[in-house]
């Protein structure tokens, strides 16, 4: 079963962090179809978070079709995010490593690399939306 | 949904000094509300008015649909844990539970005993011999076992060490999940509130600066940075909360319900702490004119 943790410094709200952690576990194959998520009460106690926040996160995952709530039984994983893209992670990581090596060779330090990546990522994401 | 806490033009004056002024609130039931503000802002005054320990100088306050402390039925609806989680030092834990059973209509003794057992406390122990964390847990037990609709907690974790603080909040959140309690808790630390609460009230200098659903507030506040310019030139829907300028750059914290399209701004998201601090930092005079527009209701 997945164990949640919250980072107060992450910048993401507790609700977003819970959603991200489930998606992350689904993407990496740590959660599989049929797995039960911890109950709202369990999560509320474990990470000292508002039960409404957990409910909201689970509802969002349900809307995305990733989990389904069975009243009185629990919330179960109905779809995983791992299958399609997991195979391409290896080659993409290789590309990224090559790009990182290039960036270092060009004299960029870690901070510049991160800044460059994030601005490019944000710009690209913004163009996709627009 | 019905309101668990509703105040209209609520005010409280101690001799010459206003501790709370012009307070309008409408908090839906089922929420965990964080009341934040610096020391002396009026947090305890508001909570004492809500619990019926104080009576208003002006305006009205309604809690769970009735005037606070106006009879046994109304008293049974609201649990109140005052600042520093007071208990009776000379009485044992068992005495506290016995007293709870005698004084409360809806007392759940099984729940109280189970909680004390789970905390590993001895029923014969006197409250005066408990640690700060244990005393807070005893006070929380009394508050929960009374099975109120609304539990009010005044700075419940301020005096606790980080571990006891964590344990207290875990138990409180579990109780909220289990008993569908509404909670109002005050704190001068935003970090206490960010996890546990889904609704926040910011109180500064005896006035409510902003109140609303936390996710809504986070979604509609942004930091804008860009070349220096006059904040008055912003579109009508963008309300400036704070502004700072260098000779070349302007940084604004704005509230807006629509997306910021102006390409000259770099728009970055804000955490709850940034937002709360901004409302605390801005001059109170400016607040008076704009405050009603800042309420986020959904």
C-alpha cells in the first residue's frame, strides 16, 4: 500500500501533493490495478492532514479514471499510468543525460541548468495550453 | 450548506480598546478553519465570543444556528478548549472523565476511555503531573468525547514540542474524519494551519483581513514581477494586496479571478504562507475600503 508524506516546503498544496504521489506511484508501477488506497481516516491520521483534503485528492483521481471508490470497502486503483510510457523512460533518460553533459561542457552550473530547464519547460507547457 | 459560524458587524471593546471590530464571517459546516494572526490581533476574543465566554459589544454571532451558550442544547453543540489547554491540576484523569459525563448531555464515555487508553495514560494520574503534550491530549479528549458539532481550540499546540504537536494534530485530524466535526483552531503559525485546515481567517489588528477556502485563495493570488510600473494601471479585476518597487522592478501580490495575460509580467504561484504574510504586512488603513471585495465565497 502507498504511504503518503507531505513536504511543507514543496510549494504544492497538500491536496496536489497527495494526487501527485498517487500518480507518481502509478507511473512507476508501485501501485497496480486492484490495489487499495489507504482510507481517508488512515491518511488523515498518518500525515496529520485535513480529511477533506484527502477526499478532494481521491475525488480528483476518480475523475481522472485512475481509482474507483467502493462504498464501505475502500478506494481501489482501476488504471495504471505505467504501461504505455514506462518503456520509453530509458531512452529519454539517456537523451537527458547527454543533454546534461553538453550543458556542463558549455560551462553551465547546476543552478543555471535547472533554471534553463524550468523556463523551457514552463514556456513549452504554456504554448501547449494556449 | 448551513453555516457553523456566522458573524455580522461583530465587535468587542474592552474599556477604551477595540479587540475586535466590524467582523463579518460566514463559515460553512464541515470545515476545519484556521484562525491566524499575530499575538494580540483578537483571535482569542473571537473564539471566546464564539464559545459564549464573552458577549459582543456590537453586532451578532451565531454558532451552529444559535446564539452561543444560550441553554443546554446550544452548549452541547460546541466544545471549547481554551488557550494553554487548561485542566484541573489536583483532579485525576478519571475525575476529569467523570466530570465530563456529569456536565455534558451527549458525553461518550467509551470514546473517552478508549482514547486515554490508547494514549497510554494512567486513569489515576493527576492532571498536574502530566506533561504539556499529555495535558493537551486530555483536554482534546474531553472536547471530542462531548461529541460536539463544532470544536473550538485556542492555540492548542503553541506550547507543545514538535513531536507532541504532531501527535496532537494527528489525533485531531482522525477525530474530524471519524466524527465529522467542524473545527475552528487558532494559531500564529501558518504551517500548523496549512495541512490541517481547508478554510482560513486572517485576523490582524482587530479586523478580519481575508477569509475563505484555502485552495480558492491560493488559486486566485499571484505574484507579478516585471519592469517598474504604477500599480494603478492594472486592469480592474486585479486587486493589489502588496506592492514593492526598486528603481527598475515592480513586484506585486495581486488577487484576481481571471488569468493574467499581460506578457510583461512574470507570474508565479504563491503558497498560503506568502498570502497570509502579505495580508498581515499591508497597512490596515487600506484594508478598510477594500476588505469586503476580498471575501472568497464558493
